C-alpha cells in the first residue's frame, strides 16, 4: 500500500465512528417521526452519500492522489463500502426499536437487492467521477 493510500485509509477509519453515529441518528429521527417504511433504504443511502462525500473531501485535500492509481484506490474503498452496508444491516438486526418492523429489522431478499443496486449505482457514479478527476490531475502534472 502506498503512503497516500495508507493516509486515506487511516483518515477514513477516523471518520467511521461519526458516519456510523450519523446512521444511528438518522434511524432515531425517522423512528421519532414515525417514518418507518423504507427506513433502511433511506438511511443506508444517506450513509453511503455521507461516506462518498468524506472520500471526496479527503481526496480534494490531496490524500490518495499522489502516485496511486484509481484501481488501487477504488478497490480499497469498495471494502469500506461493504463494511458500511454490513454495519447498517447489523445495526438494524440488533435494534429493539426496529424489531416490530420486520422488513426493516431483517430485510427480505427483494428489498435488500433493491437497496444494494442503488448503493452500487452511487458507488459506480462516484468511481467514474473520481477517475475523471484523477486523470485530470495526472494530465496536469504531466503537462507542468
């Protein structure tokens, strides 16, 4: 692992507790407003959006750009994405408050697949944007 990829990985690990708290807070807010239907979908997609925003911010700050190729970076981040999905599912499964709402507590296959497709679409869009940004940075470096 290159130094810049290690810095990005470490920085993301430092952000994970706040991202997870944000997920829990979103669940609690939705429950307090009686917005239960679709709570997993809504809050997991919000978590993924927040995480991708953190990734973009860290990359804009320069972490992860120096010498890393897009494939190495996206491979590492894909593992973090999967970790966030697993976290959300585990949180919902262990939530007493959600235990009365079967599909949100233990989502069925069709519901979960629909959510995972949306997560993957957001991830692929972010990766394409990152590759474009990284290509522009590398080109600018080559021209200077």
